[in-house]
C-alpha cells in the first residue's frame, strides 16, 4: 500500500526528469505499481481510510511521484458529489491534440509532491485527446474536457518533468486570458 511517506517531494530530481516509456507486456512489477497507484487514489478519497493512514486526498498520481521514472499515471476523478467520472491508469500517454481555449480551477491546483500552497491560476487546455495504453496493453484514444482534462494534463506533465506551478504566471499569478474557463 502506497502511503504519504512513499511519495517523493518537490526538490527530488526525479520529479524533473523525462520519464522512460514502458514496453509490453508489462512486468508484474509495473502492473502492481499501476494497481497500487490507483489503490492510493481510492483510499485517499475515502475519508475513513484516509484518516486512518494519514493520506492526502488525490485525484491523480504519476509514477515519478513514487520514485519510478516511467510513463505511467493513475487518475480517479470525482464530480462535485463524489461520483467517479473518470478512472484510468495511463501507460505511455501522449496528448495528440488540445484545445486552444484554456481552463483552470478557481482554487488553483495542488500536488501530492508539493507540500506548500502555491497560489495562482494554472491555465491548461480545456479539451484534450490522449492516446495511451492500459495496464494490460490495450491501446486507447480518448477525449477529455474540463476537470478530467485538467487532471490528465497535470499527471502527463509529471511524466515530462513539469510541476503545476511552472504554468502559473510569475508576474501576475491570477491573470488569465479573457476566454479562459474558470471551473469552480
């Protein structure tokens, strides 16, 4: 079971590396890693389990965050009522198209690897088309928009050595272009 102590923090050089692609069939180690990352997200969103194990709630977790520099990320995205609207583990994800229109979360973003609050809007594409493989090697292409697209963008950027605050406007953290969608 992945715990907070297993999640590496900002400053660890692995978080700034470009992660290596995986080859199929995945080894048992990498299948277990993908399942363990999803289990962390499920547990972190369950108030009872999260409290018992002192887990910070997460909607996404990338392999580099657990000290594995490989292209894998798990996403478990709930709606405002806690109902899961997107659940998947991406292997070797690639964004093949993105909207010009940007979106951001009204409260900004956080990250399990970043312990401090960093204020500011994090503009990202509002719509994404992503090509990836599942843990069992099935090839998929999906379209995401709004909150699920933001989460996917955040996690895929981990695989390229980027952190959310890299996208915040350094001079004016709350400045956005006029057509940016702010999601509350």
